[in-house]
C-alpha cells in the first residue's frame, strides 16, 4: 500500500468512525464494528509508520547527496581558482618576458597569435582626495524582520503580518 493510499484509507476510517459514534449515541450495539475499526486503525498506523520510515530514508539519502555535491563544488571551485592562477602565472612569467625579450608586440605561434593588448584601469591612491563629482552614494535598506516579528506580537504593523505555518521536522 502506498503512503497516499494509506492516507485515503485513514480518512475513510475517520468518516466511518464518526458514523459509528453517531450510531452509538443513538443507542445501537456497535461493539463488533468498533473492534474491527480499531484493528483497522492500528494496521493503518503500523503501515503509515513503515512507509514514513522509507520516505524519511529517501530524504536523508537526498540530503547526503546534496552535502556531497556541496563538498565537491567547493573542491572544484578551489581547483578552478588554482588553474586560473596557473594561467595568470604562465602569462606573466613566461609569455610576457618572451614577448618583451623579442621586442615584439606579436608572435605568430602556429595555431595561435600571442600579443600584447593595451588596456587601462583606474588605481585609487587616496579616496579622500577624489572630488565628490566622482563619488556615488550607495544606500541599501533592509527590513528588520526579527524586530517586526517581536512588534507584531504586540500590535499591527502596516504592510506586515505574522504568518504561521507547520514545517516538517526530521530528527
């Protein structure tokens, strides 16, 4: 039986239970039906627990895969950074001196052409000396949700409300 089928069966059992409770209130003898219903509830509960254990095992397996992926991504990012540094070092310590030694700006290297490319970048020596014309203000506004939560318990705040939800916890 699948978990959703167990859920459907439990809902049907609850409806039957309500009908039995009504019959009992009306004075009808329902002892046999009540025993059978209790037995069915216990069976459904056991099956639910077994199925839930399987579902939780799947979740735990997925969580361990995520952790492994994160670890691998960190390793790969470090490896990427190492390769980028190696490329920079090769360019700066092998190619640049070679081009400069030949007094050339370009060398035809078979399938590739190696050359200098002119570029420029701004180096700020002292920020305090830079005129205001070249400065821009960057303002960020963050909403303090923790403070809002505390205040919402005392009073209403326009544009915000406390949202209650149930989250599944697996321990």
